[in-house]
C-alpha cells in the first residue's frame, strides 16, 4: 500500500509524492499521522541536502496502527492517541512525519488525553522534549519531584521551545524570567512566567540584571542566533553562570559557560548527520522515557498547555511556502501544523 508523503528533492526543496507505507520495526509503532508540526531543523536538513529522497518532518500526532514484535506488553495499545518526535528527514536513515504514516519509537510516544486535538498535540514533539533536555539533562536543574526556587532566564519564551520550557521550569519550582515581543507577554504570563521583558528594548539585559539583583546564574537561549548569546550573557549576574544554547554558538563572556544541546540524542543512539557527530547516550533514552510519562500525566491533569497552532490550508500541498514563512522569521508564538487529511 502506498501513502502520500512530502519528500526532499535534490535542489533542497520538497515534492508531494507517493511512497510505500513503512514497515514497523521490532521496537517501533506505526502511526497513522493526523497532524504534523514544523520545526526549524526541517529546512536546515533540506538546505544541507540531507533530506534528499527522505520524507521530511519530525513531529507527529496520530493513532497507533501497528506495534512492533519486541515492544513490551502493555506499553502501547492499537488505536491509542499519541504524539511525539522522530529523527525525520535524513536520507538513507530515517523517514519523517510529513506523510500519512510514520514510524516512531514505541516508548517515546506521549499518550494524549481525549480532549486534546491532534493538531495541538503535534506541537509537543521536538519542542517539549528539548525543554525537558535543557532543564533536567543539560542544566541538571531541580526536577518536579524536588522543586526549588531560584531564577532562570528563558530567552525567547514565545518560541515553541520557550513556551514548553517556561511551563516545565515552573513545575520544578523555578522563578522564570523570560523575553518576548510585548504582544506575547500576556501569553507567557498565563503559562507561569514571573517576569517578561521585551527583547527589542536596548537596555533589556540591564533590566534583567537589576531584576535578578545581579545574581542570575542559569539561562537557556531558545533563539541562539544573532545577538541573543550576547544579551543572555549580559543578563547574568556578577558571578557568571551557565547557558544552554540550541544552536552551536558561544556566549561571549569569559565567566559564562555555553553548552550546545541537540535533542536528537534523545533516542539513545549515535547521531551522525553532518555537521553533527554525536555518540550514543543510552542514559538520554532512559531520561526521555521518564519525560514521556511526565508529559502524559501533565497533559491529562490539564497543567501542560500546548502552544497556539496555525493549521495551514491544503495539508502537505504547500510545505515549501510554510518552510519559507518560518525561515523568514514570521512565526510568532505559534506552531505551523499540517492536517494530513487536508492534503489534496
Ligand atoms: N538544539 C536542538 O535540539 C533544537 C531543538 C529545537 C529547536 N532548536 C532551535 O531552537 C530555536 C527555537 O526553535 P522553535 O521551533 O521553538 O522556534 P520558533 O517557535 O520558530 O521561534 C519563533 C519565536 O522566536 C522569537 N524570537 C525571534 N527572535 C528573537 C530574539 N532576538 N529574542 C527573543 N525571541 C526571539 C519570536 O518571538 P516574538 O514573536 O515574541 O518576537 C518567535 O515567537 C531555533 O533556532 C531552532 O533551530 C534547536
């Protein structure tokens, strides 16, 4: 049986084509994808020609249709509503989620409550797992089981990663200071942010430094482009600190360490996709399984809110147009989502 799929082409673009429905592997689930969400790496991989011939996309929400032979009993149910991320869009290795079906790690799918739409749930994937990684794996900050209160700066709080990081940092008891355009301040406060600053103001770092009484020591740069590493560094207190960056950049301040975090290590296997060459970290996979449980519980309780979504018309027919929209920086506090059944 064949399926519609959005496939990378040799010129770094995509075409809507047809591919065989994938065969489930022993530790995987086959998911009928209802909605797929877009992330910046979707176009990074296309630009580097890494996606040529592969289905693009990393985030999905849909229904479990088949379960692999080695998946432990009780982990998954056929017909279950799930969401998550995969390593999509890498030729000769992984097909992606911008298709009618995708394969996912059976243990890394988040169970969805009945009242959460697939469109909203598709936004969880890469962003929510990145949020868990930066807080509890990279920065080793307090977990929800042992909350503590001290300030953390989440630069770019209205980004998808930022919105999930704010909510999870609050679950750990932290005091969240964040930045966004002023039109998004109310949204970030509704997610729990304690203080929101407009990053377009010239003296924003000084204001954050004053607000935190020159003591801020932890930050996550959810933009990591242009002048954001400098602004983040300038916001930290007199003793310096530690910044997690999401692109390979450095904070230009000697008493501040910058550490690049790549969500692709989540699967516990090596990630060798130029320019990245990361060894396997089985312990990251163990942590990710805990986070899956946490996310499922926090969605069910109503604490964890998904980000606002922009469901674009025509399903997968205009992906190139929406990748360009995203690449040009037009996305503001929203996730671009494709409803697969809308594809002509
Ligand atoms: N390393 C990894 O594993 C990993 C994983 C996921 C994403 N990423 C990277 O993380 C970044 C965020 O990804 P995303 O999908 O969450 O992004 P996104 O949702 O597309 O980000 C859009 C947001 O960025 C904000 N923004 C833009 N410039 C800003 C600035 N100078 N200061 C503060 N905020 C600014 C905008 O805020 P306003 O609209 O409020 O102005 C907008 O809401 C991207 O660079 C992405 O490539 C890395």
